[in-house]
C-alpha cells in the first residue's frame, strides 16, 4: 500500500528545527513534505528554505503571519523554551498535530494549559524527549520489565553536562537566562526527569532540591579579563575562551561544514571567517563571567515515588566528560548505564554487557533517538502506534521539576508534587 506523505510546517528553523528534524524529514521524502517554515532570523529562513526546498511564498519571518492559517498536517515547534506553550496552544486551535520540542513549558500552569487545549481541540502531540527513543534507554526498560533486577528500589542518576557545552548553552546561549528559557533543571534535565519518572513507574510523591549559580558570575571573572574574548589577554589560556571552544575545537574536529554547536554561530558551510565574526560580534563571544546569566550551574535532588521507588539526581557544569550515568538498584540485581554500555549485574552471576555500539543502528544525535523519534511521530500520525512520549504521558517530569524548583528556592525543603491530602 502506498504510504501517505504528511505535510509538515516548522516553527523555528535553528539547530533543532532546521538541522535535526527538518533535514531528517526532508531525507525521508516518502513520509514527509515540508510545506512551510517560520523563523524571525532571515538568514536561517533563507538557508533552510533553500535546503528544505520550501518555496519563498511559504517562508515566514513573523509568527503572527505564519499562524494566520493552517499550513500543513503537522507543526514542528522548535523555538525558545518559553515560547512553546503559547505556540502549542495556537497550533491546536488551528487543528495541527504537533511535534513539540522539549521542554513542554517552564511553568506548571502552562503545562496544564497545553493539556487542556489538546483535549479541547482533540489533537495529538509528541514531545521530543528523544532519549526515550534511543535503543540504549529502551534496553534498560526491557531489563527492568523482564524482572532481571527484581524490584526496582532506587535510581541513582547524574548528568555531567561538561564545561564547554554548559558554557555554550547555559551561560552564553539561549538557556542562560530564565527570561527566554526554562530553569536549567527543566531546560536541560527534563530528559532525565522524564526517564526517571518513566522507569520509576509511578507518580512522584515528594521532592527536595538544592542548587545554585556558583561560578559563572562577575565575581569570579579573572583579573584583567575583558567583556569579549577577542579583547581579552586570557584568550589563549582560559578554558572557556570562545576562540578555544568555537575555533580551535572546530579545527580539531576536522572543520565540519555543519555541526553543533558551531552551527549555532554560523550557517553552513561553516568557515573560520564566519566563526571569527560570530565571536567578535555575537553572544557566543562574550566572557562567560559577564553574560547576565542566571541558570544554576549545579543542582541535586531527591525524589520519592508513590510505589516506594526512590531516586537521586545530580546535574553539574563541571566535568570534561558529558556522559549520563545511571544505576538502577534492584532487589536481585542492578543495571548500570554509561556512555559505552548497559551492564546488567544480577547478584551472584557474571555481568552481562550490552555495548552501545551494538545497539545503536541509526545515525544522528542522542544515540539514534532523534531519527527514531521521527519514525515514531509518523507512525503516531498514521494511527499505527501510540507515541511513547505523547504529550499527555510526558507531564510527570515537569511536575517533578516545578516542585524541585520550588524546593530549591525555599532552601531545599521537601515539596509535594501534587496538592493532595
Ligand atoms: N530534544 C533535545 O535534545 C534538544 C536539544 C537541544 C535543544 N532543544 C530545545 O529545542 C528548542 C530550540 O533550540 P535550538 O537549539 O534549536 O535553538 P536555536 O536558537 O538554534 O533555534 C531556535 C530558533 O527559533 C527562532 N525563533 C525565535 N523566536 C521565534 C519566533 N517568535 N518565531 C519564529 N522563530 C523564532 C530563532 O531565530 C532560532 O532560529 C529549545 O526549546 C531547546 O531547549 C532540545
């Protein structure tokens, strides 16, 4: 049977909308046709308009014009964090099904508003919690569901973001300030909280959290440092120097014509000249101690779930290696998840190792999660399967994060996730 080709529109053709999803959907031309794009950045609009073969009449630089009418079967929302809620509600009103980039929203009220709109207009939405689609995380799910570790008692999870990624996204970049982005715990760790809630397998009861912005502030600026790296005497010494992170590192990677994070400084084909111009003039060339940022650079939390499962989670900017590390402690065994492998340790038996390289068969970011999410979104819209990250099943992590932020602001007190007796 001939497959239906879904028409899709993309709101925000940046790193995620244009590069991760737009480019992949354009490749999967037997399933998707990109019919309209919208971005306030005219350079990106032109670049992705040409790359994704969207005609000029369907490239919009204003959200209001774009939303004047429905332009496709589905809408991909990939703008800044704090815009997602309003845009998603507008999309449902127009009758779109939605692929919604994480985070769903920064505030509990916004999450509830989106869910209400979805129910009211009867639309489908999938949240881009891409890790849930990676075979690595699916393997953990399978081992827990098969009872290999007995009863799950505790999840120990950590996300060392790594120093250059953190300074790129949460100091210099879009997510540095809660004016445009969700708090760091939501913006960066909604993946982890979604995974933890999913594996715990019950609603979360209570949460406590402590955390702070401890380093990337003017007080920690080295003596004699300047507002921009290009004017700074420490340009060749500071590990956070924009020259080191965006130009030298790009060269070490073989000067790719289009790869993250340099794709956020310049459109493809990326050149040294474009990168230099971006760090001379743009946000990514600012001194990391003078960006007016307020995102926490370290945070820890404890969670208690209604079925008795407990979890602890730690996120930090301060590490070289960016790999998530999870241990699932059960009554008859434990599972360790690292960048290289999932290891099953049934007590008293030899460990069984599942190498990541054997599990991940498709390319792309997030252990194949980006590409497999797109396959799943297509099947969801064809009515062939329920998306694992359907909007209505993706809210627990956000409720946990909202309670954790409340706890952090109150010095780490225990906060109930739901207002119930
Ligand atoms: N799923 C993941 O793993 C993952 C990874 C990184 C980022 N994200 C999320 O994806 C979203 C986009 O991040 P990104 O890295 O692509 O950022 P980006 O800056 O590369 O892209 C955002 C785009 O939105 C555009 N935009 C801003 N306001 C707009 C408006 N009013 N109308 C139309 N376009 C507008 C910007 O010009 C930009 O091109 C964020 O919410 C981020 O948290 C998700």
